[in-house]
């Protein structure tokens, strides 16, 4: 089979939120780029993942002229129902009298990806789904005089294609080829395992308003997914298996933790997600730059993963535009440092809210003392206007 070679300024590996946001930003500023995605478009746009774009992210899309990709989403519920040991909380944890949460939107990630894809293709973007066997070559050029990186892959016809480029953006997730292409000794991995997991269940149940339950048996959540489905979460041990969680146990455990009857229905999908935080530093190597989950992951309790990906995309886009259009390498040289400051701030929030919500219920991990401390902190969040405002600011991404 013949090999075809071509060139572009930036190759973006991964057609998810980070990759397509970056692609749209570059395209709208006259920077040539190619987005390679190993999955089919149908698969990517059906991949069920939750997401809330914080106020900072929504304002970012507006500033780049892409407000249409988020305008179809609904504003999150003004309140999330919280229950502790079967009793409802009397106050709202999300006190937003100052409007910090006004611009936040709830966004199933597959819908955001679809909107970003439509915008990219509408503007003439080069997006190649089903790009197989992607490999990155000559990524270690330390300066502009180094060899140009190359990306090799197989297209849908089975032909091998090679793209020469100036820069590579690794947006292909935690298990993608981008970070794996970097020598192991060139990165430092910082990680923390929380000691528990979530059983994540997608069910065909007409959704009620979002609700969370804190209980000695563990945390539980019911989150709407569109108009006809709900995502259910149950705290469990990280070594649990799906065989230990038949559908009947899912529904009985939800009811036990909420302390009230819950609507039931057919279970569509189940998986177990160990909760952990991971950061890789630096977020670049030679001409390869890591974005989103390729560089860091946060526990889903924080709802910050999508917002970290958006921040990385914007920082990298500005850096590339500055480098190519103004011949100024300063922002690109500072990409990793700039992003990591933001990443660690969000990791701090993610660790705090994750441990707070879990320690307040199940004492088997951190003990009864930490449980009482967590409950005292929750009471402070509910009853202190200052604490509640700081919580809202963190949730909105305004800090």
C-alpha cells in the first residue's frame, strides 16, 4: 500500500472536547491544523459522558465567537437536592445571590462534541475520523531548528498517511498514544487514589431534579441525562465487580441511601470508576503538548475535567497563534507552567469536595473523627454566607 505525505502547522490527536475546541480556535485565526480521531463520528457523538461548563468556560466560548456551541444547553438546576441519613437538608449548598453561577450550563459531552464538530466542519476544518494506528515521530525537537514532527496513521481505505507538522497537540485522553510517546523519565506523575469508586449506572428512567445522598452506606447520586434517562452513582469499593451489583441491588441500595422510594427502570449500562487524581508534569515534550485528560484527571465529583480541558485548549491556542503570527515563543514556552497553576487549583477544589462529600457518610475509610469533621464543614457551607459564596465561586470557576 502506498504512503502519502502532506504538511500542516498543527496536528491535533483526538477529536473530543479539548481537540475540537483547539481546532476551532486555530481555524478561526488562520492557523492550519488537522484533527485525527481514531473513533468514528457516530461513536464519538454517542459516547455518554456528563459535563457542566463553568462560567469561565462559557465566557471563553463567547469571547472566541463560538457561543452557538453552548447556547442550546440548559442552565443547571438552581438547587441540587441533598439528603443526609434519609433527611433532606434545609438549605441550599449552591448559594448564588451574587450570580457567580449565572453563566454555567449543563452539557452532555457528546452534545458539546457534536456542536464543536459542526462548527469546525462548517468553517472548513480538516477532521479525520477512524484514523487507525496513529504514531508520533520526531517529537523531541527542542527548538524551532529541530526536525519537524511527523504523524503516521492509516486512513479508512487502509492507506498509510504521513503528516509533517510544526507542533503536536495531544488531546487523546488518559490512555491515548500522545503521552505514551513521551519517554517515561521525561514526565513526573503525581497521583492520589481516594480509596473508593463509583458504580456508574445509566438507566431508562424519567429523570427527577438532580439529587445527592450522604449516608453511612456511602454516597449516592441521581443526575438527569436528557429527557428520558438518568445517571445513577453509588459509592463502592474500588475492587468491586459488576457481578456484585445486579440491577436489583442497585435500586435497593439507592433507596436505602436516599431514605425515600426512587423511580426504577431498565438499566442500559454499568461501569465501576475508581476515584483518583492524576497530574503529569511538564505538560509538554519537545514539539508535543498535552491537553485535557492526556495530562491530568480529576474525580467526577468535582465536575471539573471538562473545564480543565477547555482551559488547556485556550492557553495552547493563544500560545500557537502568538508563535506563528507574531514570531513570539514566550507563551508557548510557558504553556506547561501556565496550565499547571490552573490544574493544581482545580485539583485542590476537586480533592476538597470529593473527600468532604464522601467522608461525611461512610466512616470506614477515614474514620469517625473525619466523618464528624466533614459534617461540621457541610453545616458551615450551608449556614455561613461567606463559606457558601467561596464554594459558589469555586464551582463557577471564577477563581
